[in-house]
C-alpha cells in the first residue's frame, strides 16, 4: 500500500488551524488544499478527553464549549468524554448526571459521555444501571490509580461481567499525569492491568480500552494483551515520533532506533512498552489525545509523524473507534 504524503495529508485532514501552526515550522508554506479534497479527508474520533474541573491548575480549553470548539478545528467529529470530577467527588451519580448534561448542552452528539463507577462505595450496581438505562451512555471509564479500588477488588469481576452484558465499552485509565507533576497531597495508587488477561478470556463479548496505559504495562504483559483481541489501546501517551509504527511492526525494524523518551534519548529496548515482540494490529489502536490536559496537537503530530499507510491512519483516526462502539 502507498505511504502517505504527510504534508498533503495533514493539510487535508487536520484543517486550517493545524496547518497554520505547522506552516510556522516549515521553511516553505504548505500547499493550498482544494475544498473538495478537504471534504474527502478523514475525520477523527478522539476516545480520550475530559470535562469538569482539574483541581490543581487551570487548563486551556477547559469545559465543553472551549474544548469542543478547539477539537472541531482539527477535524475531530466526536469525542468520548470522562469527567475530572469523577476522580475526587464522592457523589458519583451527581458527577455522571452533570457530565451527561454538559455533553448534551454542547449539542449534535459531539461529546459522548462515559460515566464512572467506584466499586469501593455502596450502590455501584445502581450507578452502573443509571449510566446505561437513564443517561444512555455508551461506555464506562474507571480510574484505579485515583479511585479507591483496583482490578483485584472482590467485585471487579462482577462489575466487568455486567459492563460486558450491557454492551458498554470499558475504558481503564492507567494515569492522568506524570507522577512527578502530582500535587503533594495526591497519593495516586499503584495497580496492575494483569487481571484483565483472565477476565477478558472468560468474557469474549467484553470491549476494553486502555487509556494512558504505557507506564503500567510491562513488555511481557503487552505481548499477552496483543494476543487478546478485545483489548485496544489509545495513543495519548505514546511519546515518541514513530512510536505508533514501531508498535505496528513489533519493533522488528526499530530495535536500534534512538527515540526521545522522558526527555532522554534511548534505544527502543530501553523504553518500557517498547520491548514487545508481537506486532500490534492497526485495528487495535485508537486515537486519544487526553485533552485538555495534553494539547490535542501533540497527539496529532505523533500520529502523522509515524510511518503509516493511508488505511492504517484512517483506522486509527476513526474506523476503529466507530467499530468499537458498534461492538
């Protein structure tokens, strides 16, 4: 398959706001793109954004209005939204209700609300029922490193089965920010994704997406997950230029390549998620920006700096997410 001409593709796919920024980095202006070409360019589904209030600093484009308008400038046609409030509020149903209301107020089904559940608190089954039956949500997002439970909780298996039975997507967030940025009062929990392997094997109808997962998945665990077709990954914390295509080919052509990871130049064998030997199929990777905590442009640049075919890019940008929702 033909490779993408990244300059032309970015011009068509990301729109004028992205092009203006990219043009400032280039010695020559980007070519104009005819309107009909821009209309044919693929859109993007962003599977990892958040609404609500991040308590430790003000974020640019915070809130549905500012964030939605920003995402639309980059041809993002839909965003799956969790709530920052879910990490810190005790009234989970109130958080889920407010998230649903804010998403609906922005209109046109642009934001899809993903509610949350805290298994450590009473009535989690009722909270799950309301997410599905009352708020008509398409998925659930949990935060084991912040909420007071992890994947070894006695009720997690039951919760996992009920989410799958309701045909909801389950997003499991590894981290929200680098631990070096945590406020001193924040004691984020350590946890492992390992229990998922057995649970997913017993529940083939489950649909699981890992968000900001990289720092919590070992090389061995990554190889196990690659063999589990109903676990998919977002792109938010794939930090290296070319990191996505390195995942796709099982790192066979990148073993000695030098990447910048955590501000330090390292070979692929030194990167935590980089030692997997099994190729990750393109249909298992979904675009996720972690906006507004991360600038959406960062994820866009990483995507288009990867050496992907057009079909691979379309899948990661939009097709895989649409397929995951449909089940």
